[in-house]
């Protein structure tokens, strides 16, 4: 038996296609070894680097490279000194950490503690007269060990001389309110002298308190307080021009409302513009230019998109965001600062913001009437938790991974010659026959994602001797430089496999700890495929079909945009949907070697650690179309493959159910659960109503093509076999199935 180190397919789509199907996945045979000890031949990624898009104008470089940091989340230059003050968490997002200070000097090595609390410090700001009064205002949440937590605005006083430490016992609690998640996270003084504080909806779910559209509590609002003029019964007063002064039942502290989880804000005194970055829920991240009495929509809307459209709305019309980003490009937006300076050409007066998950940095500019600029300026590997300007005016980025970075113009470099043809990617030894290069391995999955009836083949390539972080839960983590390949073919004559015609090959590349997706469109001659433009593409194919009118029909095909690739390949599922234990635990024919995929990859050294159990004891999906399998397992396997990219905990599915195969009945929140969105006028509806397919919203949405369809992207043809499967499953569910 020869080594499994390179596996390649040899497919054409015309003529002897059926014969070549048998040859798909055959290994290129080079050196001899036993079947029990296969050897890995490295794949070298020489071509799939960089991006086909033009280079961005700025880059992030390490500032204060010798400064020891752990998990910083916030930074500001202290007025009237040469110091920086910052928040450094003791852990990821669970341990409180504290307030620290260091010199604002390139060679700084150490910092010292200013304040430690049994609370999470989110942000702080200096009083406008800080150099005279030393007043520092903090926003915190805690106690960290308590089950029920509160947000708190506090005032501390800094010594004016000596070591300039925070005066012990100087805390004055300004205001507190219950908040157990989505706690907001910033403070700022406006040029009017008042303190502004955005608040979240106080939970970690989809606004279960239904507080987003109300002004009767302090959740999901922008507060505006006069902290310089306390009253007899509280340490602040209400500015008389706050919009809800004198409104029955309203909290007079409110300036605006309709927020979900504001994360960082900036009040630019020069333009008198108040900017807020906001973490989205399912699919959209937002940036708002905040103004008096405006309503920003949560949770009736997520940004400018419907979320709970049937919920009661506030009295003010909903104001759309100044900028918003789909989760394909942003997943946890971090608001920033309005940059003021000339060192970064063209950025003066721009609100600079970024994303915690992708490291991307954008700007938005508003002339008071409309947005006049909104564009990406840098792509980093940072976990961005904040922005600041130091005493020199440098634009700094706070990296939760453990550093402060300075934004600077990127050096002029030639654009990377990204492969425009599939034959240039280095993945194929012969493109027209789908013969793969050495080290590119085929793989298959237990449960197929429905792709409008297309026939698919899959391969993976991991560079050099790099390894995959295996996990039994959700997708694996691949090393940078890894590539996943999937080719799609349609039968030009329905029901005749020999008529299969390649139409698209999609590749996903991991670079800088991020996945990016690219589509290649096959030419009619089936000799090569060309890179599809970043916006995607739509085409129609003529299919010979004796069951259709006049013996043929048109089939739409959507080539996804770069952004759409990462809608389904979601963060919650760890991006690589088919590369997981549930899908990969199956046999694979590698040509002269056949074996379990998990065991084979493990034997070849692709995993960082041994498999946790023998493959027979590891979990797996079943083939939903295999009628020999248990009906419930088939249905759950189908839902996992087609729905669990979004419908998982913290995923993109706001119906709140989990489609994961491993979810318990209680975790599923599916069978017998009432819809939180439209019922589509189904009688006595539930997401899945045992015994009643006609009243099951899930089945209706799978059957729908167009508005309300599921999955929402990349399909225009109904999966008839799946429809029958789900109908049978729902019909057979006994009433007691629902929890």
C-alpha cells in the first residue's frame, strides 16, 4: 500500500464522466509505506496569498513595545501630564482587572496600579476641569461574583501632586441600575458640560425585557446628567432641556433611546457630534450619530433591518444608523474616536471605529446632513476593544490580545498578484480534469448542505506540516494558509449524471486568523474557471427536463459575494461548517487506501492532539436521505447541516432555537416553541408543532423560496426530498415531545 500524502480527482464533465467519477479522489502515488502508517506529503501554498482587492492605506504597528500588558480594554491620555491611564482586565471577560497608568513614552516598560475593584471597568473619562479638580468618572458593572449585577457611574478623585494616585475612599456613586449583560461601556463629557453615558438592554439575549423602545427605565438609552450640580437627594441634576423632562412615566435622565449594546462612544467638541458604536445581535453591527430624543430602533429593528417588527414602537420614528456592517465583515463592532490631526492624511474629523473579531478598521464622516464618507482604512489581526489619541496625537488602537498599536500610513507595496484563474491557485495539477496537486486531500460529509440539487466535491489543503486544532464541538480551527475547496456541477439533463457540468468552484482561505471566501466561474469549455467579482454574480442555466414545459427549464445560480461567504460560514459555528467531528466521522475512499476520515487525518499528523476516543465512539450525523436510518436522526442531521451555521447559541438566528445535532430538547427550543416572529398566518402555529406539519413555521420557511425562506441565501430551488423528510418527522412527533 502506498502513502496517502496527495489525493487528487480526475473529473471531466462531458463524455466519460461516469467513468471518471470512479477515479475522483485517487491518490498520486510516490513513496511506498504500509497502509497502517500512511505518510503526509506537505502542500506548499505559493499562490493563494493576500487579496484581489487594492491594498488599504493604513497599517497598525506596535506602540510601547516593551510595555507589559495582559488584556487591555480602554486607554486615554491623562490631561496635563505625560501619563496614559488604561483599563487592563485580569482575564478574558470574567475577571475584573483594574485601572493602571504608565508614561507616554516609546521606551516605557512598566505600569503601576491606580485602582482595583471587584467590578468590571468598561470605560472612564476626565472631567473638563480635570487639571484643577482631579475628577475621574468610571463606568463599571458588578460585583463580578454576584448573580445579579448593576451598572454604576462613579466619580473618583486623583491626587494633584506627588505620586498622583487615586485618593482612597474618594468614590462617589453617581447612579446605578440593574444590568446583567449588554452593559454598554463608555462615558464622555459634551461641550455643554454634561456627562453622557450609553446603556445596553441589560441582558445577554434578544431584549427579553422588551426595554429597547421604552423610556421608563435606564436600559437601552443615552443618559445625560449634570454632575456639577447635585440636588438634595442625588449627586446629579437633570439638564432642563433633556427631552423627557416633565413626561409622565419617563426617566428624565434620558437623551435618546433604542440601543442594544453600545460599545465605545466619542463626543467631538469641534463638530458637536456624538458618535456611538454598537454591537449587533444576529446579522448587523451599527454606528450611530446620536441626537436629542432620537430612537435607534432596538429591538424592533437591528440597525435598519427588521428584528421584532411586531413589538410596540416608541413615540419617535426610528433613525437608521450612520453606518452598518453585515456579520460577513464585522461581528463585534468597537466604537472609537474622532481623529483630530494632520499626521494621517484625510482622516481629520473622521470617526474611527473597528471590529473586535476581524480586526478591520473603518472611518465614517458626517457633514451634519448626511454621511459623506464611509470606508475601510486598515485590516489588522487585532482584537479591537478601543481607540485613543496619545499626547503626541498618534491614533492608538487597543488590542485585547495584549498591546497598544499605532495607526500609520502603510508603505507603498505592489499589489499581490492574486490568482484570477483556478489554474493559477496551485491547488490543481490539471484543472480541466479536477486533478488535484500533491497534498490536497479530498473529504466528504455525512449530511449535505442543500445547494439547489448541485453535485459537489470537496478538498482541503493545510500548508507544510501545520496542524488543525481538533474539537468535538463545532468547526475545527485551521492554521493560517489553509485552503478549503468545493466544486459544484449541475446536470444539464435532469437525472443524467453523465451530463454534469462544472459551474463554480469556491475556495476559502485562512489568513491573519480570518477566513475569506472566493468564487470561480467555470467557462463553457470546462477548461478553467475565472474569479468572480467581489459583489458576486447571478446566472441562469438551461436544464433539459422532460417533466418541465417544453422539455426544459431555467435554473438560477448565485455566485456569492465575498461578504456573503461568511454569512453562512458564521463565527458561532467557527466558520468551517463541514470540517467538524459530526460531519467528518465517516469513511473516505482515497484511491488505493480507504479509511475513516478522522482516523486518517489523525494518522497523517493533521491534528494537534490525538483523537479523544476511538472513531466508533465519536459522534456523527447520518445521511438524511438514507431511509434505513432513524427518522428523527435523519431530520436532525438535515437541520444541523442546513441551519446550524446560524441557529446556534450566539449565532445569526434570532428565532432563538438551536439546530445543532447535539442540542438537548430543552436547548433546541424548537418543538412546541411559539414563533417570536411572523407566524405566516399558519393555524395555531409553533416552530415545530408535533403531529401538525401544516402549523409548523420551520417547515413553511424551508418550503418557501423568496421572502421568509430558509436558508436565506444561496438557494432558489426547493428541496423536495427534505420537505418530505421533515413532514414525516413532524407528523410522527407525539404531543408529549414538546418540553
